[in-house]
C-alpha cells in the first residue's frame, strides 16, 4: 500500500493537471450552465476515467485503485472549486455575475 501511495504522490502534479484540463473542457462545453451541474459533470467524467483506468490496471497488474466516495468525493469537490477559483482569478474563465 505504501508503494501505491508513493506512486500516487509522485503522479499528483499530472493528476491535478488532468483534472484542471477536465474542468476547463467542461467549462468550455457548459460555460453558461449551472456551477453545481458542471462540477457534477467533472466528477462523473473523472470517476468514469478512473474506473476505466482501474479496469485496465487490474487486468494488467492486478492493481485495484480506490473508489471516490465519501470524504474523497468532498476533497475532489474542494479541488475542483480551487481550480475554478484559480482560473477565475487569473482570467481564464469569466465568472458569472448571476447569483
């Protein structure tokens, strides 16, 4: 388990870059949409990708990746919020003026 944790830690920048790209893609597709719906779309797409990756990894190496649920889902949601806030702050996304 420690080896997997170390592997995930070293892959963290790549994972965060991938999530950021996913957020950006969803924002481009649904830019004027509801923020909660866009966040749900990001989470669903990430979970789908993680499931597909896990299936391939399990067949190739026997490795089972952890599922996103509970606390990890909240942490992922917080990460998406931080990415969106950062992108808004540097002007990548224009935040909606509607409440």
